[in-house]
C-alpha cells in the first residue's frame, strides 16, 4: 500500500489517464483555467446516471441509419 500511495495505481490504463489528465490540466492552467485535475480524468469519474436501455425502435433506427444504401 505504501507503494501505491507514493507512486499511484498499478493499472497501466489508470496511469496513462492520470498522465493525460495532468497534461490537459497544465494546459488549462496556463491559459487561465481554474478546473480541478479530476475534471480531466474522464474514466475515473463515477457515473451518476443509470445507463438507459434501448428499445427495439431505437435499435431499428440506429440500424437503418447505418445501413449502406445502394
């Protein structure tokens, strides 16, 4: 646990997300922004909304929109 507290998570994806978020946060700060680092960590944020289920009509509309017309 001491290693994780000192160096961060072991997951490669979480490390990459933190690096990218730090870069975006730095650019935001340079340009006068006041956003927190957590705003840029998109995948670490908890979802407040329940995922909506698609109805059959929604799926058919998506399939029709993506169908290749000849």
